[in-house]
């Protein structure tokens, strides 16, 4: 099967944006009457770790049921990793929920090949397509059919602590050489330059992806993954070399390769580390989250990953893309109702997610019609000026290759593999498939 291109048109993005933990799962549903149709919906926003997301989802479900008498939505809620594991189990027994959460590209593909997800082009053709930021639904398309509707759109800036920068006399870098100087200055002063928890591995992949982009240009990584080019490209090897330069320069907090993302993030949130590269899903922590001290929130800014002098990339190229989306089970006995619910959910989510949960939706935001913190406006403006958006590498890849990539990322950061072997083993994994 052929996946659509996984880099997004900057012009299309700009035009679209000018307009302006549960351990065992949570059950939140009413009991359906004998004559009612039941849509089973499984998602990954527990009340504990994703309170606002959970509240929005519950409100949308209640509104849908009110508008559609005779249809009940039964909901099961799991945290992220539990959700992924249960979806695997349910898919093996052909017992998926009627509606569930999915990711794009490589994650999506085996479900489509197994004829487990229903095409949703009929839903898009019913007026929904024009509501999405241009380029977002393509990441959920295989063989010109769309199998998921994205809810979120994320890019990954480098957040930084302005107070730490000011205290140590460093400025926001625009070039990679300037960035390395910032790292050396902070490290010499005893400040961990970068917060990282690389036990989860995809966190380290973000740094690698940006370096690959800045040295080799916006398509070098995607073309290697799509087999248009080899992974043994000099730019991809150079990016790996620079990762190990950062490791050797003590750019990351102590013990980073054995820490989870949450543990690594705490180094930034408690004011120890100066920088943190992460998706825009973190924006609430620096703007609206009242559980985070106001003084800390006021001290946080963000900057674009610096460009490499004489590199093929540019500073307006971002790592990011659509976040989670919704699927409808191909074998659902209430497929029509499930599709109607998905359409309703996506539309309502776009109206509420950015203001109520701090999530940038995959649908177009009219920035003039909503009251948003300045950092959100700045991020939306950056999206409007983006020259490119490259989807997260492990999402582009098939599950098997993604696992190889993530393991190699951890080995690279642990100095357990050379840059040459890093790209060679990627090429072998991709070629074998």
C-alpha cells in the first residue's frame, strides 16, 4: 500500500490559518434501552492526567446524545500506553470499538491492511474536509482513501527559561553554532542545558529529526523512510554525529537515557534545566495551567530549532503534524451512527479544544474570534509561516521499523552505536521491509 506524502505544504498551511491515569480504565456511559443503538467509543483522556480533554469529550458525547435520541455512546477510557496495548488485543480478535483513537501513517497502516478501519471519505465529502487545516487529513490516507480524522495539530518548538538565559547572559540562538555556544556556556555554569527523558526514545528522536532537517533539508528523512532515497545519506549520518556531540558536551540532564519523558520534563518544570524540546501539547503548562506557578509560566518562551549554516534546511521548517485522530471500525454494526458521531465530535472538538484544553486542533482556528494567550497566537502565526511540516519519524514508519528506529535512538544517545552503524542499521531495516 502506498502512503501519501508526509510533509505538508507551507502555502496550504498558511492559507488555512490566515482565517484568523487510570490503572484499569474508566467507564463513563449510561445504560441503553432495548430499542437504542449503542456506539462504543474508546479514548485515552482519563480524568486524572487529561482532565480538560476528558471533560470536553464528555460534554460532546452528552450533546450528541441529546441531539440524537435513540443513540447512546458507551465510553471506555484508558491512559495512553494501556490504550495502545488494548487496541492491539482487540484488533487481533476483530473486536474493535465502533469508534476509537488512532495515530497517522505507519501506525494506521496495519489496521487498514487488515480491513479493520472504515474509509471516511464520505464523511469528509459531506462538507467536513474544508474545515481541516490543509494537509492534515493526508497523513491518515492510504491508497487515496482516508481512514482517520485528525483532532490535533502539533509542532515541536524549543521551550526555554528566559530567567536562566538572562542570568547567564545567553540569547536565543538563530544558528546551530550559536546554539552549541549556549549549551557550552550553560554547562560550564553548572546548569543542565537541555531537559530530556530518553527512556521513551521518541523524545530523543525529535532532536535527531531536526538535525536531519537542518543538515539535509525537509525531505531527506521522509524520502529515506519512503524508500525514495537511502537512509545512508551523509546528512542523516551527520545528524547522528551531532547528537553524540551534544551527549559528550553534557547538553542533557544527568541520567537522561534512563528517565521517562515525565521525569526528564520535571528538570525543566522545576527550573533546573534551561531548554526543553517538545510538542505544542505542552503549551497549557506555560500559559493556562493554574497548577503551575505563575512566575514559572511567565518565564517561559519558545524558539525555532536553529538553522545550520550552509545546511539544506531552513529555520521555518518544523517537526510535527497531526496528532491523534478518530477511526470507525469497518466491522461496526452501527457504522452509520459511528460516522455521524465522529463528524460531530471533530466539529465540536475544533470549537472547544484550543480555548478549553489548550490543544491546537486540526481544524482551522479563527484567531480573531477566540481569546487566547499570546504564546498560542505566536504558535499559530508560526504555523502560518511554516515552510514545511515533517511528521514524527516513528509515526511515518511501520511498527517494526519504528521499533528499530527508537532502539537505535537510545543506543545513539548512549554512545552504544556509531553514527555510521546507526544509519546502516536503519537502511537495513527499511530495505528488509
